[in-house]
């Protein structure tokens, strides 16, 4: 993860919701899938959840609406400000911090029941060292037996085809029209995403371009990294069984894991 990643999300924060057909409904749909997965794995009352890549709040807001105690972090200051504003609008009590998932030591609390890393955030970590550092920090925030839930793109399939284009997707609501598309420039097992948002309000058109870099992280690579940092009971749930838009990985912190972060 580089400073460019923070800049990408700083720039995108104001318009991030435009990627979705209806961001509010997406919050509800994601919570309706991810919430029960954690609730069924971690029996008991409301969970203490850390969303360590919260963005503008897509997962954090939905989990809080389900009655869980949520603390949310992101490396983008602008995204955190936007997420905090959205939480206030909904009357939700969520504590927000600016933090890189590779260093969560500044958080005033730990012993989380679950850590959530949604929306393909882990593949921003371009090196094995960065990925391990993030997973070690996540493990240090979890109570023994706690769960990590992450969602990433299906890179096992994408590496076979290496698509250069995604979309365009057209949305229309009242007098507003939107076009969302992406261009992917591949470089080995990494790729740079160029995200384009174009929208019309009344008679005016506006267009924005954002760029960031990802690693095509396979399920085997992430599984190995999880095992190497003390996670166990690793389970992959695919879209055909969950109806979620990305593969989901669930892993538990081994009770015998020794804290080193």
C-alpha cells in the first residue's frame, strides 16, 4: 500500500457512492450477507467489530445498523470524514480513526470479536511483507478465536483472462444519469485501475478520473499468508453460494497465537 492509495481514496471520497446503483441499498444488502456469516460463526450477543478498511462506511454502517459495536478505520482522511458524516446522518454511534491496516497499534482498544476488510482492500498491499504486516496487526486486534472476514475479487479467474475493461454500467435516477467504467492496465500480477465516473445533473455533465494499483491476490496466496500469521479454520465462500459480489474468506485467530505486533 502506498501513499497513492490514500490519495486515490481521498480524491474519490466525495463521489464514491456514485459507483453503486443505490448506495443505501448496497449497504443493506452487504450487511444482510456479511452480518449473518459473522453472527453464526461467533455465537453470543452484539459483536465488537473493527472495520479496518472502512472507506466511506459501506460495511461499517450496515453492521452498526444490525446492532453491533463498530470501530472503523481507514488510511484515507477524506473517506473517514465522509463515513463519520454518514454515520451521524443515520444516528449511528461508530468511532472512527485514520489508520493504515499495517499499523493499528494506535487504536485505544483491542479484543475484537471480528475484523472486517471489505471491498477488495487487501490487494492494495502489493508485497508479501505488507500483507503479512497487515494480517499480523489484524490478529493483534482480535481476541483468541475471533474472526477475520475479508472480501476480494476473484483473481483466480481474472488472471486467466486479464481483462482490460470493466463496464460501462449505466444508471438513471430522476433527472440524473451516470456512467461508470474502468480500464485495467496489467503489469505481471499487478494492475493499475483507471476508474471513470461520468454523470449528468439537469443539463450539465461532469466527469472524474481516479487511478490506483492492485495486486492480483489469489486464494492460495491469501490462504498461505493467513496460515503464516496464525489464522486457522480458513474458509472460502464463493458468490454462487452466498450471492455476494465477491469471494469471501473467513478465518479464525488461533487460540495459541502469540502476539508480536
